[in-house]
C-alpha cells in the first residue's frame, strides 16, 4: 500500500520510477488540489510546480534512462 504525503511539503525527493513526473503526485492527500502538470526533471535533476510551488529533486545517484 502506498503511503500518502501531505501536499504542504515544499520539497520532495523523487526517483527515476516517478518519471514521467507530474504534480500533484498520486500519493498526495490532495491529489486533485490543482490540474495535473508534467514536469521535466531529466535535464537538471530539479523541477518546480508552477501551480503550488513544490520543488522536486531527483534523488542522488538516480539515473533517468532514455533522456
């Protein structure tokens, strides 16, 4: 079972398994808090949601294949 994350967390560490990355993520308590937006984290390892401002950071050592 997936554990739920509160949407008030402003920095979330993600893995390559979370790609394609979108906000809000399915494991967020308020998964429908704003329209789903896909974020490009492959180029820099970081992304920010334009709706809620949440920062996403690729976990150290993670590699996104095919990008």
